[in-house]
């Protein structure tokens, strides 16, 4: 031991603690150490060491991947401000169709993709990295589009290649983190989405100002080429950093792998043995609670539809192209911090309903302000309100799905995919709520967003009532005296 480095000594100490945890069962909490939903109030030292290790390896990699995922997807919104429509001869609703067609391809791939990941036949690390390399190539090829048909085609293919990432990332988080931990991690992951939207305008502004017309290539084309090239490089690195399943991840020791599996099993309500992917899909389809989650997340993402048109909405404030792109940044930065705070709070208190209610309530007020006044300051403040409120609940809702519909890994993966598929279908029809003719108030869009926000709140309270009834059934069964997890709400 004298010749070991400090890092090696710490790793050895962590391994010893994990051995004690597994063999001596020191870290399995009794009923007095659990909250009213059956989740552990505190982690022991070995579990803390494991979670730190998971955080340092999983979270930065997934965050960067999601940042680039959204940067590549939403580059078209900035390109619109650099004459994309006129260069490709887009007229009428053709731009809106190019936005919505991505989600057609996106929806087709999500369910089969997560079934592949949960099957354990293909390492998730290599699978997700390969998908990332594919979407990087497709995104860069957007620069080759010559007309409407070319742009529609490349956007559809981008949706197909990007589809596996987000539900796959959620699945990975759900098999490594407990119910109280996952909301914070999903919020951190989703911050990659938000900050990508934030910095997209800055990156686009810099690209347009410095490269527009360089070598005879328009600035919007350079934007797709540069961002696609960076994404491809990161995909290669991600293949070596991402984990697989808790029991097969090579950069965990054997004792750490056992602890990783054990703590998720203890934390899962109505845990059952793993099944085949198709059986997991059928189990998810048969779970009626999933359909309320589908509705809840669909309404939430419908309220977030402003994302694909945010530069256009901010453009109604009346500033120049460069200033407009710069003004899109602050609301997203604030949203990222608010989302992180809501995720941490939801995990700490193991609570979902009130966090969704307060966040979407703030978004609802923002939508109302945006469509009822033309005052520049008020409208810009409204952008902060609806962006922060709407984005904040994403991690809470998806964490709720994994905690409620995660009796097996296969069911959990399928439930996440099904929720995401139907929820993201909202982007197909909401893309047509923002024609330029409706500016600057965008009254139909903002009114619809307010209604979507209210529906999200209502469905959260419906789920709360439902899960309370489910918990009473579990308690009446006589299992509540054992270390059994109840459904959290």
C-alpha cells in the first residue's frame, strides 16, 4: 500500500467499502431509514463513492452528446436568419414542414432503438456512439441541400439518426440511478438541450459574421459543416466513455457492479425479473399509468414548441439579426439553472406534483403576457418565464415515468420510448402554430401553449391521486411492513 498513489488508495478504499456493503449488507436501509415512499433517506459511504464515480463518467459524456444533438437539430432555426429560405427557394409553409418532418423520422426509431438497448445484445456505449456519428454526417450534409426536396430529405434522415440518443440516454440513467437521484441527473442532461439552444445563437452569429461567403459558401452552410464535424469527433470519444449495463460496465469493479445492481433493485416499486424486450414492450402497453404519462409529456412538449421558433419569436422585439441571436441566449441560460434547481429539489424531497405545478404555472403566465402586450421589456421577461418554467419539468416528468413504470429494465426502456414517441409527435403539428403572418403576438400559438401548460398541471394532479390509490392497495396487502418501495408522487 505504501507504493500506491493517492488515487489508487482512494479506489482501493472505495472497493473495500463496496465489499463491506455487499457482503455485510451494511448499506441496505431498514424502514426507519426510508421516506414514506420507501426510498433511502441517506446513502452510505460506499454508495456515495459509487455514485461519484458514475457521475464523473456518465454525466459529462451524455451532457456533451445531448448538447451537440440539439445544436445540430436546431441549427436550422438560426440558418433561417441567414437567408436559408431564399437560398433554397422555400415558400409558404415549406420551412415549417422541414421542421416537422424531422420528428416523423424521430418517432419511427425510438421504440425499436430502446428495445435494442435493453436486450443486452448490443453494448449501449457502441450503439449510441455509432448513432451519434451517423447524425453528425447527416447534419453536415444539410449544407449540400439545393432545394426544398433536398432539405426535407436530409431533415427526415436527421430525425432517424438522432432518435436513439435521448430515450437511450434516459434509459442509461434509469438503470444506474435511483428515483431520488434521477430527476437531478435528467435535469443536468436536459441543460445540454437548453444551453445548446442558448449558445446556438452565439455560435451562429459568430459563424455568419466571419464565414458568410468564405470560399463562395453561404454562412448557414458553414454552420452545418462545422457543427457536424465537431459532433463526429465527439462520437468517437464517447464510444470509450459511455457505460453499458450496471452488471457489465468494464470501468466498475465487480463489487461496484454488484452494488450498482443491488441499489436499483431495492429502490424499484413492484420489481419483477427481467424479461425479453418484446415482453417489456407488451408490459408497458398494458400499464394504464403509462398513458397518463404519455398525455402529460405530450402536453408539456407541446408547450415547449416555441423552441423551434425562439429566434423568430425574439425577432419580433424589433432588433437586428445579430442582436436577436444574442438575445436568445440569456433566457436559455436562466432556464438551465432553474431546471437544475427544480431537479435537485424534486430529488431531495422525492416530490413531483408541486414542482410541475409551480413551474408550468410560471410558464402559463409567461405565455399569457407574450400574447397580450407589445411592450418590449414585458415580452422579453415573458420569454424568461415560459422558457424557464416549461423546461424545468422535463426531468421531473421523465424521472417519474422511470420510477412508476420501471418494474423491469425492458419495460422501463419501452415505457420511456413510448412516452417520448407520442410526446414528440407534438412537434409535428405545433410547427404550424408559428407562421410569420401571426407575428408579433403569435396569439394562436401562445394561447395554445397556455392551454398545454394547464393540461400538464392537471394531468400531474390526476397521476398523484392515482398513485395514492395504488399505494393504499400495497399497504392493505400487508407488504408495507417490509422494505417495499411505494410509488412516489
